[in-house]
C-alpha cells in the first residue's frame, strides 16, 4: 500500500490518500491523472487493467485501487 500511495502522490501530491474516499467523485484526480495512474500501476504491479475495470468505484480510494490490483494479480 505504501508504494501505491507514493505513486498517487507523484501524480497528484496535495491529497490525503490514506483517508480520501472520493478521489474521482470529489474531482481530486482528473482523466489525465487516471491515465497516468493506470500506466504506473500496470508497470509497478505487472498487471493489465482492462477497460471494464476503469470505473469510479475502483479508483475512489487508495484502498479500492489496492483491492483492484490484488484481484487482477490473482486472476493472472
């Protein structure tokens, strides 16, 4: 989780990722941030994030992002 927080802070540094639960709905991350985040996550965690997974629910918090990563790693 710490590495995920570092990645998020590199993309958008002024957010409390440990407590924020509305990264998308609260407009903390925009579409370009999400594109950058997806590329970083795929490289860092050796996963592929299919388009069907790119929904606000999967990206609204660091915890939800981590759960998606873990699920995708298990599916490989």
